[in-house]
């Protein structure tokens, strides 16, 4: 009796079909770095109780890693809410710090060049990480929903989606792709090779660009004034 022939490989790209899900560690590492950047902020730019928000973020991260440590392919309302809350806290903390920094600069309060550059760099980098987490958490319902192919239409159009014949059929967007999107949006202040499709993605990219532009312009202007 002849052996059964193997099933043909799926012709659908990975981002359109069910997959095993991406690894947890890149997102967890980004959160740890964001927490560290919050802790190095000078006191005038640290929101509220300096350690309150970082501690809450760390606790949420530990809970998420303990509940789902490896592949992000388990859909759960509690895990989803915890992930969104963690992302929201990082965004809130950094937005608060950005407002404090702008207030310091606009009012012309004394600030040392070291504190100015430390605060500007920390807030800008945290802005990149925070919005990378936002894009990663919201695109097509989040990482677990993407692994389950629960939604057909993406919120962000990556190059690999437009030209699937030029990429590995197992390619699908992971946290690194959203980090790249966030970094380019913070440097070019506009989309580069990743296009926002949904209205919410356009609005959030606009907010990110506005925050990054305000921090860069004000910090550079004040730095030139201080150094001169």
C-alpha cells in the first residue's frame, strides 16, 4: 500500500493564517528598558511618586511573564487587559515626564546641561518604546489574536504584506517590526515604509510624532542656549 503523500504547504502568508505566536522576551525586554529609563530621569521630570509607576509596571510584567512566559498565542481577557494596562502605564508615565520637561523649559527654570540631555534622551527613547508597545498591542487585536488569525484586515501595512513573493512565507510582524515603526516615526515624524491603515493608527502615530518633535525641538533649543 503506497504511503500517503504529504499535505501541501499552505500558500497563505503567515500573517493571514494561524501560527504558533511570537516569543515573549522582546516585549518584556522593552518594558524593562522603559522602566530603567524612567528611573534615571532627574527628579524634576519624574512623575508623582518616583517609584510608584515603575513598581506597578514591573509587577504587571512579572504577572504577564508568569502567566504566559514563552509563546504569545493564548487569548485571555485578563491577560489582554493586563497587557493594555502595562502599556498604558508606561505611556502615562512618559507623557507626564514630557509635560514636566516642557514646563521646565518653557518657564526657563535653571537646569544643568547634564540633566537636560539625560531627561531629553530618556523621554525620547521611552517614547519610542511606549508607542512600539501600543502598536504591537493594538494591531489586529494584539499578539494572541494575530497568532490565531482572528482578524482579516491589518491596521499597519508592512512591506512584506505588499510583496509576499519577496519574503519568507513564514514572515509575520513581531515586536521588532513595531519597534522599527515607532523609531522611524519618531525620527522622520511621518510614515516611512509602514503605512497606517485604520484611523486609530493614524491618530496614534500623529500623537507620537508630536511628542517626539516637541521634545527634540525644545531640548535642542535649550541646549544651544545653555551651551552658548
